[in-house]
């Protein structure tokens, strides 16, 4: 099942446009988008395949960490992680 997972990390400095563009490039492989320009938080919305919500969050968190490292962002603790399945998204 496909899941849309939102993850956000909070660091100790404001991030530049260029840094978030690098993150956006890095999460593009996971059908992702990035956020965080001008903020001390950076995040991504990723699409992953998983059987459960917990697996989806775990897979997305791993992809997010790899993407943040590839973008040269400083490691920061995750402060938000939430997932919604295709089935939930299509419910009325």
C-alpha cells in the first residue's frame, strides 16, 4: 500500500533557500517535496510502499535522513512524523 508520510526535523539555525532546494532534489526520488526555507525546521512529504503506518514512517524516516545528509543539512531531531494511506486519503 502507498503512504504519504510527512516528516519534519528541527535544528538550531535558519535554513537557506539553497539548502532546501538541495533537500528537494534529494527527496525527488521518493516522489517527495521539501519545506523549510527561512525556518529552523526542515521537512519533506514522501511517498513510500509499506504494509503498516509504522513501517511507512520508518521507511520514510530512513529516506529522509539519507536525503538530508545528501543535501548537506545538519543532523536534527525529528519533531513530527505522520502518515496517511491511499485508502484513508480517498475516504469521504
